[in-house]
C-alpha cells in the first residue's frame, strides 16, 4: 500500500517537476543585456561609435565644470577682472573664499577626469586592425591624446601635482593613485601632445573639420605646457630634455610655420566670429564649440555671453532676449592700462548697458559711469550691442537702440551659441615674445611678435610708441604682462598667468590699490569693499593652487590634502 | 479571523470523507454576545467527519454517542463536547485572547500561529479598516513592534516608509518585499489595494520566516491576502462611507509686515556700517526709507500670510461597497471603493478607485480554482512642496514678502519707469507669488494598476498537494506637469508655458509552483514544501517635453502647439529571477518541539557569471515549554513558547544592468563639429561595473518568547534579534579622479540589533464592559561595521539648493548610518573679541589673539564655532589643541537620527454598543535636522522675508542672540559652503502622539429592518503631538527625495531632514458602516 502511494507521489511529482523545469530552462534566461546602451565590448566597433565617443570626450571641455562655467569664473579675482556678485556663496574661488568642500572645485576636477577616463577607454579599446589606413587610426588616437593632454594641462595649472591616470578604471582598487610629481605630469602632457602634433591634420588641410583639435593647437598647447614648466611652481630649466623657453619658441614657430596668422582686420572681428559662429582657423587655433540648438531641442548650447555678457538691466520679461548674468566685472585698471588709440579697450570694456523697463519698453542705452557702478561688465563676449556703439545718443534716437549680435535669432534667454577661444594666435605670438625675451632679451624677434599684436589693435610698434618698454628684459617682460591683459583679458588666462609668473600676490595688491584710490570708491561702502575680497582673503600659502576636492581626499588612500589646506 | 484557505481545506476534507450512518445532531453556535457565528468548524474527533456552521450559526452533523465534537473557529477558543443522547447541541464560544489558533500565512503556505518557529506579526484586518486613512499604510504606524512606519512628509497619497527591524542597506532600498495573494512585488504601491479588501496582513520579520523569499527577503516581507467570499454563506453586502476634514497642525513663524520692514531697516543700517544715516543720499537706510516710507505705517498692517493662503481645511471622502457570498462549490467577492482626498496644501490631492473581483471554485474533491482581479486607478495631483531646486514652494511661501510698500511716493526710487509693486522690484523678480504659482501649475500623476492573481490547487492524494500560483501586476501611468502663463516658469523662465509628460509602464510577472506534503505519524507531524518560482520585471519609461507654447488654454492636452521641443527620451529595462526553494516543518510529540528549515536558491539576471546564484538557508526551532509535564501544575500559564532561529537573506535592489560596463549616448554630452556646427551626440561610459557585483547578504539570529497567562487574559511576545549585513550593495563614493562619483559595489557591513516587546491584555471582561490594552516597544541599534576599501566614512549632501552644497550627513564606521554632521555652534563673536579704532566708524575689526577665525574675516555678529581639537601638541597621538582656524576639519557628528525606542499603546474599550479605541504612538530621543531654519533664518543681503527668528539678528544694540548679524566687519555673514549645518539646527525630535481615536456605536437592529448591522463612528488622527520640535512635525525625512521623487539610495544616508516638507495634517472623520 505504502509503496503504491510513494510510486504515485513519485510519478506525479516527477511529471510536475518536469513541466516546471522546461518552463525555465535556467541560466540562459538570465542573460540579459542592456536595452538602451552598449555593453563595453560592443562599443568602438564602428566609425559612428568612434565619432560619438569623440564627442563624448570633447563635451567635458564644454561642460559646466570646465569652460562651460567654472574655468571662466575661477579666473576672476585678479587685476584684470573680479567677481561681479558681491553676495551669494557661489564661486567662492573668485573671492579666494573657497575650501576643499566647494562643489565648484569638485566639479572641475571630476569633469576633467571624466574626460580623461573616457579618453583612456578610447585609447585602450580602439582596435588598430579595424583600420585600413594606419594614418586614420593614428589621427583618432592623436585627437584623443590631444584631449587627454589638454585636460591634464588644465588640471595641473589649477591643482599642480595630480594623479596621472592613463588606463581605464577597473575596480575599486582604482581609487588609489598618488599625485605625480610636476615633472612627470608635464612630461606626460608633452608626450600626449607630441603624438597629437605628429598625427593630427593641420587646420589648413582639406579634410580638417572645424572644432576638432589640429596640429597647430597641439603645438600651441605644447608651448603653453613648457611655459608653465618654466614658471611657478616647478621653474624648470630643463624639461623633457629641453630648455623650456627654447621649446616654447620651437613650438610657437611650428604654429607660425603652419600658416596661422592674425587674419582678422580688427580685434572686434575676432570676437564677432565667436559670437556669430564663424570659424577662422588661421587665427583661432581651437575653440570650445557651442551652437544654440534650443529651437530644435538639441542640448548643444552653452553659457558664453550669458555668464560673461554685457549688462542687460531692467525688469521686464527677459524671455527671448540676449540677457546676461555678467559674472565678470572689469577692474579699474582697464581705465588706464590701454594706450591712447588702442581699439581693444572699447571692445573689452564698453561703458554702457541696456535698460529696458516700463518707460523704455524698447530699451535705452545707459552710460556706465565707472567700473564700481552696478551695471559695469566686460563686453568681450557680448550678445547685443548698441546700434551705433560709438555714438550712444544717436543709438538712443532709434526706435530700438540695441541690436542682437548673436546668431541664429531669435535667441534664447540663457542658452547661447557663442564659442569660446581656447587658443588664439595672439597668445602664441605673446608666448613666443615671452620665451625669446627670457632667452635673449627684447630682441627684434620678440618685438616683432608683440608688434603684430599691437598693430592689429591700432597701435604703433613698441619701439616707437613706448621705447622704455624695450629698454631691457625686465621692462619688456612687464610690458608683456600688461599686453597679455589687454589682448587676452576675460579669456580665462589671467590668474594662471600671474601664478606662473609669481605675480599673483603683487597684482592683487595692484587690484586693491586701484580700487581704494579710484575716485568713486567710498570707504564705508560694503559693496565697494567686497570688490577686492580676493585681495582681502588672499593667503599666499594657499591660493596659488586649488585644494584637492574633499571626496578625492576621502577615498583616494594615496592622496593627502595639501598641507596648507588641511 | 476567518481564513479562507483553512475553510477550503476543511470543506475539502468534509466532502471527501463526510460519510456516516449515525444520528443527526443540530444546533447553533454563538459568541458571548449571543450573536450567531458563521463558519465554525465542527469535527468529530478522531475521524474526518466535519461540517461548518452557516450564516445563522446553525449546523448539522452526524455523530454517535460518545463521539467528541470539536468546535473551532479562528479568533475563538475551541470547545469540545462529548455527545450524549441529545440531538441538539448549542454552543457558546469564548473569544480567544491570545489567538493561538490563528493561522498565519507564511511564504508558500500557512501554519497555525502556535506552531510558528519564526517571528511573524499579524495585524487585524479590522484595525486597518477602521482607521480612516486614504491608504492602508497610514494605519500601520505604531501598531507592530519592530516595524517603523513613517512618512517622509504629509503629501496626500504618498506611500509611507516601512522599515522592518532597522535598515540593513545603506544606499539600496530598505523597503520590504510585498507578497499580494502570492505575487511578490518589490515595488508595491499601497494605493493599489483597498484597506477593506485586506483579509490578512502579516509581517515576516526574522530570517526563519523570510529566508524562503531568499534574495528579496532581507528587508522583511509583508504578506497580504485579500478577501474572498465564504462558501455556504448568504450574500452579504457591506457599505462603508466616511467623510473627513483635515487641517495642518501648525504653522511656521515668519516675519510679520512690521517685523519685515524693521528687518530691512536693520539690514540697511548694517550695510551702512552700523552708522545711522537716514538722510544721507546714497546710504542704504536712506533708500529703505524712500522706498518704504514711515515704517510705523506697517505696525498694524495685516499683510499677506502666505501660509494661511497656501494651507486650508481639506475634505476627504472614502466609500466602499462589497458584495460577498457563495454556495457549496463557488464563492465570489466583489468590492469597489473610492477615496477622494483634497490636500491641506491647495491644489494638492489624491484620488483612487479600486475594484476587486475574486472567485473561488471547488471543481471536484481535489481541484480548486481561485482567481482575483484587481484594478486600481490613482491620481496624485498638485504641487510638490520640495521640488524645484532652489525654487521650492515652501521657500517661496516663507520668503515672499508679507507686504508691499505702502508709500505712494515710492515711484521716485524706481527711476523714470514708475513703481509697480512686484514688477519693479528686482529682488522680487527672483520670487513669484507662490499662490499664483501653485494655481497655475498642473501636476498629476495618473496610474492604472492591474493585478491578476490566479491559483490552482490540486490534491494529488491525502498527503500531497500541488499548487500553481501565477500572477501579474502592471502599472501604467504618466506624470503630467504643465505650467501656465501665470507661473514663474511660464512667465519668467526661458521655457515659457511648457508641459511635460513622463510615462511609465512597470510590470511584474510571477509564477510559483509548489508541492506540499503533509503527514502525521502518531504524535509527530511532518510538513514539507518544495517549489520553484520565476519572476520577470520589465520597465519602460518615456518623456515628452515641449516648451514655449503660445497659449496655456489647452493645457497638457495640446502640446503640439509648442514652438520649442526637447528631444523625447525613452528607456527600457528588465530583470529576471529564477528560483527554487523548500521548507520542512517537523512537529514532534504533539508539536511540543517544532523544527523548521528552509532553503532557497535565487538566480538573478542582475548579476554575472559566478555571482549570479545566491543560496539562502534558515533553521529555527521552538519549544512549547507549557506543554511539558513539569508545567502541569503551573496553572496560570496557558502557553509558553521559546523560539530560536537563524538564517540568511538577500537584497538585490540594484539597477538592472549595474554589473555590465556600459557606454551610452548621453544627450548632454554631445558636441558640435564643423563650420556649420552640426551636433554630434556623444557617448560616454555611463556605467562602471565592478566585475564581482553580487547579493547583499543579511544573517539574522532571532530569539523569542511567546506566552499567554491568566486564562489567556494576558499574552505577550518578546524578541531579540541580531542582524549582520555584509557585501552591502553600496552606491559607493569613488575617488573623483576615476571619472565616477559613485559606483554600485559590494562593500562594507552593517549590523542591527534590537528588542521588540508586545504585551496584550484583556484588562476588564464583563458582560457590558470590556477593556483591552496592548503596548508594543521596539529598539534598534544600527552600526556600520565597515565601508569601502580604505574608507572610514561616507559624507552625504542633501543638495538643498544651488548655494548650499554641503555634506550635512556622515555615515562613519563604528557609528549608526546617517548621522548629522556639522560645526559646533559657540555663540556669536562680540565687539569685545576684537581690536578696533573706536573713533573711526570704518575701522576694521581685528580678532584678538587666541580666538579662532575662519576663512574670510569675521566681525562682531559673525557666528563663532568651536575650534575642535585637531592638533597634537604633546606628541601623544591624541589631538589636544585647536588649530586656530574654523574649517571643514572642525565639523563633527552633531546629531543622531535614530530613536532610542519607539512604539505604540492601544486601548480598546467596549461598553454595551459603544466602543472606543485610542492609539498613542511615540518615538524617543532622536534628532531632526531643521534645514528650513538653517537656510531661511539667517539674515541675508536681499529683501526676501525670513523666518521670524531673523528679526532677532545681532546688532550692536542686540547682542544677546543666536542669530548672526546682517553684516560683520565688511563681510556678509551668510554661511559659506561647509559652514551651514551647525548645532543650532539640530533639534530633539522626541514626540508622543495621540495618533488615533475612534468612537463607535453599533445600532441595535431588529432583524425586520433588513439590515444586519449599522455602525457609526467618529474618529480623529494625529490629534495631539507633544514635542519640543519647532518645525511642522518631527516625523519627517525628505532626504531621499530632494529634487527628485524616487531616490531611495539616499534614504538611509540622509535621515530626518526637514526641508520644505509637506506638513502633516490632523484629521476628523465621521463614518457609517451598513451591512445587509
């Protein structure tokens, strides 16, 4: 009896289990691949993947953490420009009021390293055997190495010693990488950029596509890297087996030999190109490319001209108008640093703004009395201009006294298509002059380079206009320090220049003196005093490089916070 | 408690074995109140003969003299009667206080409560049903030991957080697994079930109870079965209707109109360097007087109280209709219910409509079909108080100025344009009237939920049963968000009038198949279950968002008129789980010794290779001490059981493809190339997968005692548990130089230990008056044992807005998860702390030696913090001095969000036809981070209004205060990054709440009326809360959801955060229940 039952149980049970077993023939059903993404092994398989991967790396340069905001704002708090917000705690770096917990600093670090990790993936996983032509393969790798070098360059000018990561992250042990000595960092950047300079096409080649890295940009970045190595903090007399100033000259010469030159007739035209989305490779070696895709819903726009534009005042609706947040304000230095007839002054610091309110529904142009006044702002990346920039009263007689410069129109309130210069040929010329001066003094070679920049600004040769500036190496250097401000102001370069020259503290003092001796300054006025907060808060032991972000220090066992920031 | 399955089993045996040639005995079974009891099982002892009472309590059974009849029904003490010569036997059953006969539904089976070896808590369906709340989960607070039911905030219809025995996981979800009629759901919305459809509600707490659910059991399991019709019963119609009024319990103190203008005056004086310059053209004070005129004008102005306008008394209606009944083979149940709740915040509300149809059919002696279909339609509407980055609604409600300038001449200030309040104020351009903003915004989350459960039970033979349970649960919904012109978005943002639809479809299909074996051999019982399960979850999401519509006339219904699109997005994902499991129960010597072992193997598509399968065993045993011979003389003890159990359970709640390195197109990571600037979408590594991602495993040990004494008048349960969770599925921070901020990985361990005590007693039991009392107390100690490789702590940033990015929370090894982190407040700097030139008003203040400073210069009225001991001066390795600078190194743990204990105390009184139920609920000794205060009380350099405390800002003539100066030593005093959270904003949240009172009256009904019962009840919820907490309510925690609605990954790390939370409400209800 019992055996019969067991048999029944056994038979029926087996039958049921058999049905169940076939229902889910186990593990295969558990192999699920992502439905909306590529798995790692499937990526870099086609040219379209590679194009997408390249765009993914470039986008980090354009992101908020880099030139999409922070690298422009971090440059504030110098003799050139100051933070235009007296209140609110965003961008404390511009006030030298930051600490390792600031998210701005974290975001800069994180954004550049994100780009580096994607570059490392690219370099590791791109498959040479899939390319018929080795040159094509090298071109892609060269472009990615350019980007990696470019991002390490910006990391090191802001943070000094940084961890060098050249392989994709694997697991949690990847957290721990020690910062490399400066010499190693510079050497690595030079290696990447040298590969890029060898394999990238020139901007003048027929197959060159705008906004991609090119040979000239690689040489210019090499020059910048050597120049940084020659300055604070390393002050190297030899790097990568070379005299750094000699190397700067060589690479600047290579840029000139490629055919880059000051192509635009006027300084203003250079920036109208950025504003109106025209590429002029001969003068603009590389730029951060944005295009206002909001009308189509494409997230390709940027903040240039919005965060750093010319003042738009008044409180009527701002939708669809070329308004701004004017984060950067010129210092009083701009009132007297330009020579008579320098056409750059009116472009860099136009002393007017638009007021649009109930009384002036079409707006009116107001003169800004001085750089401490509320609406003062830099004008280099302006989205709008007076109809007659040289004749404000006449402009105000027009039905609408302002015009939109930005294209395409209508514009978006806060997203713009303006590009931002990364390397301009003027910069190359001034680096060349600086290197020559360091090696040989203010020779005619050095003078020729600076004169090209001066002449385009409507000024005579230095020897004629300012003979004292070529009296000696030091005088010429001082002239270059000022010339770089006049030519390259508001382009995110000043603070790093001052730091490598060892002049940051001195020039903050200039900032302070220029404000307290400025006639409109009133000593009791807290908003006026806030204008030189970068000076007030300056601590020479801390403010020559950024602290490592707190999360990096917490997680990376081989990286300790810089002693001055502990 | 009636239990459907039990009845079915009995019915089955009855039909199978119900034969006899004996005399017919009839009778009725009633309770102590002489009310007939339906569904009482009557079995002739030692045989399989049995029957059941019908609706009138009547029965008939064949038995012979000397037979012993056993009368039993769940909830009543069983009674045995030996048949003499009578043919009529009427029986009165007494209520069973300890309810040990109750059958508890455990995973893939059921067991009598008295035979349980694990820790399982049961909540009566009536309890859930009688509390007038929108969703059933709100009725659970304070009811069950070890189950912490708390709300993030008071948004109508939002699911509550249910955490069983402390959170195991740090960044994964800690919400339990729900099993609804056998269908396991990891993502269950309480709005999809109607409280009055719940038949049984059980919480499986320890590993011996949950390990059968394997990789999903670690957070505990809530098992819900819904009501079926009863076989052999009259059709019963029940109608419940209730109506409620809700109001907020408290408002926050903000500046009155007069305080506000005085605040602006103080601000101006501070900006003028604390010089009084009313007449100096260009001074800040001069400007304020010109703009606002004589400030005394505002002394008695009423102004606008935005809280008064934003919050109102709101109405809620709940109605439910059910029809249930059955014949001998088939029973059906139909129910339909609605809830319509308006929120106390205008524009908000919650609606749902539930329908359930359940049928059970006994096809033959062996085969039973059961099916249930449930459709729920829910709609959560209205503003989200905390959403919107730096533009939270509550912020606007608090910061919007209470009064406009009354000065008619103010026009001169605004230049030639003339002055229009609210238009010409630059400061106020950043804020928008919150009331108009709310009214102009339409937000609705509409969801359709369909759940189908089926089961087929086949009795292969007397011992062996096969059951297949199949079901699916699908939620199809969309969240609509539309901004009309009269909103900040619509009129001031670049998006203009815009509308967005987020669509989603989430499905779970599950199939489980079990073989159950039951056998009794003499005094020993053996029960075993073996089964397999397959679960498939799928997800599809999409977003449409069109901007700049020319008109808001058509709302969300015509987005195609927009002039600016965004790229529509979609996302799809799925995961699968394949499992096998088994359980064996052995009851030795008439269940004196009970042993249970379970085992489950789970394979999940979320993991790869060797890490795919996880195995989860458990063992437990119980000893019925009271059944031992030596206890025979201890008469006052009715039962005494000791339980011990151990087991492993898992947690697999990681994103579906977290274990696969992925590259994906990310819209924001594209770039433009070429002269014509063509957009190239960019791809980046979106997921960094650690290769060995695997299950998070919790080992739990439980020791418990169940007892009942004094004729079962007093019963209790005491449990102690220890849990250790290893291989935490942690969304762990990475070194940022890896290019990743966080990565899912298995690192670290957490332990939880706690006691749970529940005591229930029938204090008074007389004919007319009954008093039943029950108290439950729980403790839980949580501790992080380890974290990521080399990591000693995780700091968490709740992202309270643009200008306040700061890690306010820390989870540190050796400490509980989610502690509050910040600086220690040490008063304000006073003038005496500085050296300055008395004769020169513009003289800077230089701090005296030995006083700590921080970053930028401080001045009188700046906040002073304790300079923690961070420097080791004598080289003994222990820091013994401050470094003179207040910086991030001086931040420390400043608050503990974990209560020492929490619990509930219920008293039920019954007098004649009246009944009264009172629930008190408490949570003791824990901290709340009052971020509203931290962000909106300090004086700031603009003309936004503030919390009332800002009126007490430091000035040279008001130095005895804890509110910083407007301006100190030429610097604004607003707290900068790293300096916002300090001890001033950590408040004790201990509270005792009169949670629920219900007063009911059962009308004595004459049978002629046609009604079987009519009950009226008055009830109140959240009536009184005793607390020292200064915010809306101490039961708050929006850390998981700042700026986004569902981000459970932060829930444990950022605890008890009060920031722009929806205030709790107090509810008064009137309800009627009618049966016929």
